C-alpha cells in the first residue's frame, strides 16, 4: 500500500526503507541526526575549483519525506589550501565541508536551517567560503577545533525555517 501510494514498485520502496534504516544505523550514505532527532542525508558534488577557491555543493535531504531541505555551497579559499600544503584540493574541501556540517549539528543547529551572512543578498545565504583569518595554521588543528567544539563561526546563524521553506516551498508540499 505504501509503495502504491508513492507511485513506486514494491522493490523500490523496500530498497528505500532499507537505505533509511542503514543511514540510521550509520552504515548508509553520509547522514546526520539533528538535535531534534530528524535524519538528514548529505549528498555532495564539486561546484567550483578555480584560482580563488575550491567549493562543493552540499544537498541536505530528509529521507523521511524524500525532500531536499537545503542546498549549501561550502568552500575553502586558495590561501588556506596553500598554507595547509594541500595536494588534493577537492578531497580536502569536501571533507572540510562535511566536518563543518557535523560541527554545526553537534553544537545544536538544525542543518537545514543554516544561514551565512558572509556574502550579502538572499541568494547567498547558503554560501560559505573559509578564509585564512578564520582558521589555524594546519588542517589537523582545524579538525581538532571542530571536534572539541572550540571553533566559532561568526558568519553562521540558524533561521526559524528550513532553507527550502525560506525559498518558497509550501509547507504542505513537504508531506506529500
């Protein structure tokens, strides 16, 4: 009945149920459980790799409703990558972005409600690029600060609504 209601085959529905269970167990795709107990899946793909920065797009999905709840661009400025002696810019940028999302989650923020005021304008509320003045001298030190919750992001805040609702999705559409 559930598969019919969603318009998918029974096999597809069973695979989705299993995937959600594996995410909850820590064996599926990259996922986080928010402070309020909601499960989020994080998908990511390269967004920008140029002389100034290396940035990844992070898609925050809520598997329970099969909806994308937020879309963030998180990057690292070129000076940091040079100072950290990074050889694989893309991999390090992706791992730093995932570590930042996990950090925000650990300090009690709902990861679908993050807003950054680093760049002006409503279209940039989901864009964050780390600059050299914000991080320690090494990548290891930065990860240690994140793990011990001793780093502070002066550009982040949490909105009352998820990004998809701020950008126009009707709340009634979440539960279809």
